[in-house]
């Protein structure tokens, strides 16, 4: 094979590999954008989910209470970080019959298909859970 034909063959092979690499990178990037919205929300598989935001002082009060009481197993979802979590909260609020036309209220605790909205309601729920646990012992 002449030197010119070798160079042309090598260029064709390199071009194919570049195209393959670009396709793989594109698919990977698209999957990262699309798949997080398709995941099953953790709250739907039995977890207790607290929807919150770091800018929310009432949310911080609830998180402090949870920490001080040694409550574990809570799934924290910061709605200011992930749009999918904010959308999930929106859908939960609608399921609970809440009016979301004015926006979302936080903190919200999702537990076993029920919404507990606001600091006092969330903390009362935990206190009621603790009382039930004591009675059931």
C-alpha cells in the first residue's frame, strides 16, 4: 500500500472514532438531563421525606428538632437545588388537596401518603409518632 493510501485510511479510521466518541458523549449528557426526572421518588417507596430549603428559617427549626431528637431515616430534599424535587413536592401537595396556586409552602413532610405542612405541623407529627411508639411498647 502506498504512503498516501495509508494516510487516507488512517484519517477515515480516526474520523470514525471521533464520530463515535461525540455520539457517546452526547448520549451521556442527554441521559444526565433526562433520567433524574424519571427516577422513582424516594418518598414513594416508604421513606419519610422532608422538603426544605436552606433559606427557610422554619425548615432549619425542623431540621434542628429532628437532629436534637435523634430521629433518623429522614430523606431530605432541598427544593432550591433540584427542580425534580420541587416538581415532586408540587405533585405531593396536589395529592394532599392543597392549593398550590400561590406557590409551595415549606417545610413539608411527606409520610405514608400524608402531607404535614409548616414547622408546627411537622414537629407535632413527630411528637405524635413518638407517643404512639411509647404506647405500642
